[in-house]
C-alpha cells in the first residue's frame, strides 16, 4: 500500500486509487471538480516523492518546476509528502540592504536573500505600520536574479494614501528587518525552448518582474528574440533605463521600447527607444501575430486582462501567456 | 470505437481549446461572460467542457452545471452562440459532419441544466 502524508494526516491508498480519492475517502477536504485532469482545481504540491508523469499532464512547465500535480490523476508508486497548493510558506526575516527612490514614484528596495526564488515570482511583506496599530500585507514582484544579484530587489510604487508605501518611503531604513513570505507565483522564465520569441509587456512597476525574467532568460542563454515593452502614463515614470540600455548593448536579441501614454512630444526625443501612444495599439501594430510567442504581462489587473486577451486573440497559445496582476490594497 | 476516440481523444481536445476559446472571445453575444476571469482558468474550463461534449471521461453532474451557470442569467441566444462556435471549431479541425452532430446532441442534452430550466 502506498502512503500519502498530508500535514499530520497519513492516508493509505487502495490499489489503483488516486491521491484525491484516497484523501476524500479519509475525510480530508480537497477542492475538486471534473476528476479528469481538466479543471485543475484539485492541484496540490508534492514536497517529497516521485510525481507520476500523468499527474502533471497539462500543467505549465513553471508549475511542474514547482512540483504541482493534479491529485485526481495521481496514482503514485511510492510515498508522497503533499500539501495544499495555496498553503503559505513560513515567515522569514530579511534585512534591508539598500533603500532609495529611483524616480518620483518608485522606491527601490534591496533585501537580504533569505530564500531561493525565480525572478518574476513575488513575495509578501508583513509589516506593522501606524505605530504598530495596523498590520499590512503587501505583495511585490522580484526584479533580481539569484545567480547574478546577492540581494532580492523590489520596486515599491509610492501611492499618496498608501499605508505601506508611505511607511516604507518615510520610515524604513537600511539595516531594518522586514518579514517576508514567499516566493509565490508562476510568472517566471522556464528554459523549455531557448529559441522561442519572448514578448514582455508591463505597465509602471510591472517592469519589476519583467526585468527579472528578461535577465534570467539572457543569463540562461535564451537565443530567441526578447522584446520588452514598458508602458507608463508619463515620461518621468520610466526607470532603470541605464540598466535596460546596457542589456540592449550586450545582447543583440534583446529589445526595449518605452511607450509613453500621455502625449508628451518632448519625451519622444529623450530616448531612442521611446514612442508616444497607446500600449494596446502599439502591440497590435508591431506584433500583429503573436503566434508561437511566449508572452509575459504584468501590471494593474485591468491592463493584464485586456492585453492577455489581445495577445491570445492575435495568436499566442493560452498556455504561453503568463500573467501577473497587481491588485490594489486598502 | 467511441466518439471520443474517433475524434482523437485528448490531443484533439487540446487542439480545439484555443480555437474554440478564440471564437468565444470574438463573439459579441457571449464574450462578456468570459472577460472578468483568469485566462488560465478559462482555458482549463473550456477543456473540461470540450472533453464532456466529445464524450470523453468527465464527472460533470446536472447539478454542477446548474450551480455553475445559475448567476449568469443565460438565455437561448447565449446557448446557441456556444453551440455555433463549437460547430465552427470542429469544422475547422476537419471533424466529420455526423460526429459534429453527435457532439452537438451531447451539448444540447445539458441545455436545461445550463439554462436552469
């Protein structure tokens, strides 16, 4: 009999029984739907043990890397240690190594790397603000690359009435400790096809995960074209232009375009890579077919929804579209 | 040979998902139902739906279909739009006319559940 460990529970599977059925039979609650490997609602993570190939059929490579599997399709040969896919990791304490504004509205934070991660994943910061009265939890994407950078880099958008961002700008200092939880998310580079064209589209601090993904792909030897499109409302909102310019100089397969959504004629001449206009129209015009491309889109939820749909309708496979929506917090 | 095997099993479903979903998103009658949800989850749902209507292994009950569609206030027009897009997808994939009819019949068999009648 094959043994399944799920937290403090141990489940013994009957001959030919799936992990899902065995767990349900033992009264454990696992969300599930079609039981056919299609709806993916019964997805779990196996921290230890061999995951049968059939239990990962239809999952993205990024999900496979993270040891996700479909419990309804999983009939294991040996012991598996499993947990819920959305179960939160433990809190880690990380010191602030660098802290500074990189433009008017973006705070660049560099933190002690207290866990391994893939660039483009995100983490949660748990922090008490207002003299310990309010506990904030905020999610930020990771812009650094663990093999190159000896810090975790985050780009914090400063919001006028933002509890956490105002606190981080005004009170957080180098040497302070932050409580981190992560890494989370599946928006990262998976080196499955080094020749596949990559299209990276981000608005505002949506650049953070994308610059991480681009640098990660380049250092892993991605040879296909990588087009990064950074959109912002105003010209002064662009940032890390030197770093991006260096990537263009060093890697012929890498291109950057800044799309400035406000009609700012002076801005157009400020950078050879800058254009004025609407990001949706820009993508439509310059990438009329996204067939065969891998697309990463990051930014506000409304933008992510609209641009994901657009690149899907212009040919990208739904499996090749990775999205990271930034959600507002109260 | 079952209908599901005849049209090519799971690889056929995979090929149909994106074609079908593109048609649905381009259809003004129904695209708004699909606009607010995660693309990944939508693609997985389309796959489950197509597996069912292709006569493949599925565990949808009439109750699931009722629950899932209850809040959407669907009418005959919406249901027909889905069937049309489904038929167009199958034609594009070169599925035989009689198989398309059989698939449409499976889809029609759950109509009352989907429309909560």
